[in-house]
């Protein structure tokens, strides 16, 4: 892999400056979680070493899409649990998805 887990952690922190993660009161250290994820992703990338470039891109795109979907679902569930109304952007997205049914 062309990036180490430590370098990936630094990149993650840079991205988080624009879009911070609310770790709330999780019983884990932020740095430990970031390190765990960076190691996992580097291992995943190493496992794709024999993939074609197109297959690597498609796999990473599929993983990213799954994570964004999971994040959306968890966010909406959390808002509903706390009776917090959805913001306009989220409501518009969900309305668009409902109309496709």
C-alpha cells in the first residue's frame, strides 16, 4: 500500500477539520478508533493488491457508498429517537427516495 495507517490517520484528521465527528460519550479514545479504522482500511487495500485498477476503484466506491448509507440511517434513527425534526436537506433526500417507490 502506498500509505501507512499513520499517514491515513493524519488525512482523516484533516478531513475531520471540515466535518468533525461527534464521538459523544463513547467509551473509547478518538485516537484509538481512528487508528483501528486506518489499520483496517490499509489491510483492505493491501488485500486488493491483485485487483485491476477498475476493480479497486469499484470496490472502494461500494465500501464508501455503504458507509454513507449506514451513516444516514444511523443519523435518522438517532434524530427520531430524540424526537428531533430532520433538517431540510435530509427531509428533501428522504422525500425524493419515497417518491421512487
